[in-house]
């Protein structure tokens, strides 16, 4: 099976009637995500009075207590983006080598 890549440039045959609906869904999703994040981290703080700011123990404590979950989420997101970029950049996707 041979996979064809789409040519560049605008396509004339796309249905543009759904663009306002798609924009409304995207804005609603973004608003919901921002609201959830703001509400989830509203009371989050790092107490810097217990340790001297900028020291190794303060940075390590902040990294492994406060920022572990966001760091892991971003690392998984970047890994998925890297794998997706590799898959999309391969010109021979779907070919078996013999015709």
C-alpha cells in the first residue's frame, strides 16, 4: 500500500461551514482547561522562608516536591511530539519495499 502525501497550498474542496463550530469548541476547551488549571493551583505555593533561596536544597526541594508532576507531563508531551514529527517526516510510510 502506498501512502500519498498531500500537495502544499490551500485546498479548494474543504468544507468551511464547520469552522465557526470548530472555533467555538476550541475556545470552550481552552477556557475549560485554563479554568481547571487556575483553580487547581490557586493555593499552591513554595515556602522559601525555611531554606535559603537559590541553594541546592531549595532547588531540589522545589523540583521534587512541587514541580515533579508538571515536569513529567511536559516530558511525555515532548516525547509524543518528537515521535509524531519523526512519523510525519518519513517519506516511505506504508511501503513494504517491494512493489
